C-alpha cells in the first residue's frame, strides 16, 4: 500500500512538472552536408560552424527569430561618447562548468576575437579597446561612430576568461588554416546547450543546459548532429526515420520528400549570394601563360559572359534560385536593382574579348569548388567548367570538402573559386565591402585572398563604416557595388534557395539567413 502511495505521489509530481514544461522533452537528430570546423567560434568565418556553436556560446546581443537585435549577455547599452558604448551585463549567468559570467570574460573574449591572428577580426574592425568599469559593466572604445556595432557583436561569442587562461587558449587559432588548440575539441559557454561529446566528421552531441539564464522556448533534451555528405544518404536517413531534420534538403528530391508520409519540405528565398572569386595576383597558380590574365577586367568579364546562369537556374537549381548581378541580395541594405542587372550571356562576345586581350586560344587555370557547402555546388561548377571550355578557356576543376576548399581559397591557391556570402552577421552590404572588396590590411579584406585592390572602393568602404545617416550610407554602398560590378571584382552567380526537410513532428523556425536555431525547436 505504501509503495503504491509513493508511486502515486511521484506520478503527481511528474505531471506537475510536465504541465510547467513547454512540451514533452525530446532529442533531435540533425544532419547537414558537412561538419563544423571545430568548437571555437573565434577560429573561423564559416557561418554554418558559427551558427552551430551559438547553441553553446552566446554574444552580448543576438538576432531574434525575426532577425531583430535583442539583448543576450548584455541587458542594455548606451553611447556615453560618440566613440564609446557602454554595455550593462546580465547578472547570475553561469558558464557550463559553473563559473560566474562577469566583465572579465567580455574583455578577454572581445580582445581574443579581434586579435591579429583571429580570422574573425574583420567582424569588429572599429574596436580599439574593451575597458572593464565594474564586474557587470564594460565600455567598448571605437575608432569612431559605428552604425553596425550591435550587428557585429551578434557574432562575437563570449568565453570564460579563467577557462581560456587555465588551458593556454587566450590566443585564437585559425581553423580554416588547419590550426588546432584546446578550444578546437573542448567547449564551455553560457548557451542553451552544452557539449556532451564530439567525434570530428562523425557526430557531435549537445545536451540541454538546465541552468540556462533564459526561458527555453524549445523542448529538447539533446541535439545529435551528424554530417552526411551524400545527398541521397541524407534523404534516405530522413525518410527512414533515422534523422529528424536535414539541412540542406537537395532540390532534386523536394518532390519525393513532399510526397512521402511523415516528412515535410521547408523552402524560402535566401540571402546567400553564391559567387566566384578571382586570383588577381601577378601569377596564376596553375597557368600556361606568362603573368595573370585575370588582372584584366575584360578577361574577367569574358569569364562572366561565358556562363549561362539561366540554364543553371532552370536545370540544376530546378528554377528555385535567383540570378544575381550584384554581390548582395535584394533584402540587404546596399542592394540596387540597376546594379543587379547581369551582363548578358554571350559566348561570342566572350571569345572576342579573350582574343582582343591576347588569348585567342584561351589559357589554363585551376578552378576550385566545394562539394558539401552550398546547394548543388559541385554540379554548378561542373556546368560552369564546361561553359568556360566552350569559350576556349581551360579550367582545371577540383571539387572537394569545404574544409579543404576554403583552406586553399584563403591561402590564395585557387585561380577561380566558389564562395557563398549571406552578409552575416551584419545583414548589411558593409559585410561584403569590408571583407571582400577592401584591400587586405590588419582588419579589412579578410576574405580578399585574390588580392583585388581599388582605391576608390577602399575610400567608399571606410566612409560607409562611420556614416550614421542611413540614406547616405546606402547611397555610398550602391556606388561601391556599381564599381565592383563594372570591374567584375567578383563574379556573382545567384542567391541559393533555403531548402530544409524535417519529420512532421519537428517544428523549427526557418529564417532568411539560413541558420538553424534549435533553441526555438520543438518536437511533438
């Protein structure tokens, strides 16, 4: 009798707890085309990796599900001088190892993220210093007025300073150059999930952080992330019930998934512009002519006009991509419809331009693309290589995993290479101007491995950085993107569509930045 009473009391307690919870607790099994670079969000510019790690680490401010800035580890902020912004920090926050979050963590983390060795230093170029006022107040000293400061800060994860110091990890590593350190395989954040285990290229498991400072909107107990490079295998895992969500979902399988029981496809327009970058240095990496023909804008335009983007859209992208002439999507500040007009596909004009430039028989160069980073990336590059060959060019195409691809691209080892850019974390055209079009220096031009230089573009970028009048800022960006278009500084292709697929009982927020925020996810 006593045992039955105890069981009844326990059951009543559990019923009370479940009534207070958002829904029944569940784990979610998540598959993507590739793995993250590691566990250190300061060590990479790859938006997929950084997004995944925001389940573990948090910034001072974050984007909501509506992509609006909202408080995170900072509760409020104000400008105390035109070039000094004060942040008041949230109290009572704990790191996953139990250490208290304080201003010391912010000081060390922001200095680490902007260290000269950090690949994300360009994401906070205006920062001069971080000064602790007291345990829960910090001042950010800037080079001048910075209209996008909070946009930048959404990408600046906060580490436990004591944990970094104890593990000799205060200096950042560059995962995209193959560097590793303690933070590559270990994690200690304040976020909604904490690391349970990681096997690179196999599986990463996160557990819900029961001591998270925020009120959970998810009902997850565990996230199991598995990279599955093969589209067919990824789809099969979803359809069989082994996986709950796949990102991306292959466009060619959208109809089959939508017509299958128990699963659904989520599609929407995306912000990410896929483009090709040129090596514009003095020599090609793998050429058969003297010098570098890509230094000539007319040659770059010939490459542009040899590519039939309508065919790629209709055949490879199943009509779901959006051809681009500009380097930013229509939803991004700095976009202009006139700049977005593509140069016409014209094979004969491309051949004539090459002949006039002194290359009637074309020339050889290496062409590098990922096969697990973007929607149909390998197929797109195979099609483009064939189109370039029709113009008499001799591309030597290599497709490989994103980690190898981006290492080679950033090291300047690719003559023509693929890159996708969604203007994260800024959601502003300045992202492209500062990282990809400005001449490489200490903090700018961090994604300009081809060595493109234009003094006027540098000047416009620096003006955009400090201009507080939004109308003037946008006009400056339009002017800059028009120059980049005319010179074919980069070769824009399209905005790829967002394409995810889930089990019917999985509910996630799909946002235009194509980042999966599982702290909003629920499983029935």
